[in-house]
């Protein structure tokens, strides 16, 4: 007959059975739930992509997407708020992985390099399914609503990276605190722009090519252009001369470049314009 136990105490362990903790099953269950959630989101996205390609975006309904995926309408709305959201099933999880890269960064790594590693999680997401990514790119070019959704997703990454960079300035190089948010936002935007430039080129090529090498080359250009002053105290000596030039001039620079110009050409245009102003 089971013996009563005092409130707050665990019941005695049955002889011969190994002791267990509640944390492991809970973690395991949470992991399985997350995997199932992502699996369902991808299945719904695949159904939406299929229907958008065959029927067109406007003619496709949520009910049809749910039916094609073999689930009820309410299941669709447990995962997505609208049909345009269904075409981007992985961005939430990718954003979490990108943030995890930032949080686990080694102390010696330059913050811009950390951010570049973080956004590589986005490229991994696209590269995991090249055929789907290419088709999604085609749809976003044709449907303004999907294009707006994509832009909103990009803005989330920029905000994440801006917050991270803002926390890694060299205090000796930035006496004027008002410059910090601008520099962080511009640098974060440059990383995202470099990534998206390479991504678009890869998608236009049908998902073919050594995208890793292309990314590293683009990020090297960003590092040369925007690396001064950000995290200088973490891995190298500060460069106060360059920062001082920015503080003294404080001007707004406007340049013009073709949208199809190579990234290094765009960066050279900016660098030359800055050099002419010094």
C-alpha cells in the first residue's frame, strides 16, 4: 500500500528504477513540439506556394491552402495570421538562431564579424531549399503584398543587429554619444544590404553558385568600410583619427549608384565620395 508523503516532498523512489528529473522530459517535449510546429508551418507554406504558382496569389484562399495541406482552417490560423505570411515560414526560427549567434559570440571577435555570422543563418535558410527559394523570390517580385512582407522581415534582422552593435562601441572613439545609434544602424543596414545583394544574385542564378564565398567577399567590403570604431576595444587598438574626422565634419553624404551595380562598386563609390570630402 502506498505510503503518504509530506507536502512538498517527493514520493520515495521505487527500488530498481533510476531516478529521473522533470527537466529532461519537459525539454524533450518542448523540442518535439517546436519540430512539429516548424514541420507544419513548412507544409502549409509548400501548399501555399503550390497554389500561388498554379492559381495565382489573389485567387488562392486560406481554405484552399489548408485543404491542400490536409488540415483544418483553424490549424492554418494557429500558425499564420494571413496567406501572405505563410510564404515565409522560417523567419521566426531563423531570427532566434541569429540572435543565438550574437549571444554566444566569443569576446575576441569583432562585433561586425559576429553580425555577419548571424545573418548567415538567413542564407542557410534559403540555401536549404533552393528550388522553393527561387520560386518564392519570383512570387515576391510579382505580388506587392508579399514584397511588403519580405521587407518587414528584413527590418526585424536590422533591428536585432542594430541593438547588438550599439552595445559594442569603443568609448574612447565615440565621445559624442549621439553618433552611436546612427553608426550602429548604418553598419547593421550595410551587413543586411550586403547579404541581400548576394542573395538576390544567387536567386537570379537559379540558386546556383558558391554563395558562401560571395558572402565572405561582400562582408569583407562592409568590414573595411564600416568597421572603424565599432568594438575597437574588443580585438584591436582604437582608431580615433577616423572617428574624429566623422565628428568634425558631421555632414550628410548622398551618392547615386545603379541597383544592378556590383556591391564592391557601390562601396567604392561611397569611399571615393568620403575621401573627396576630407
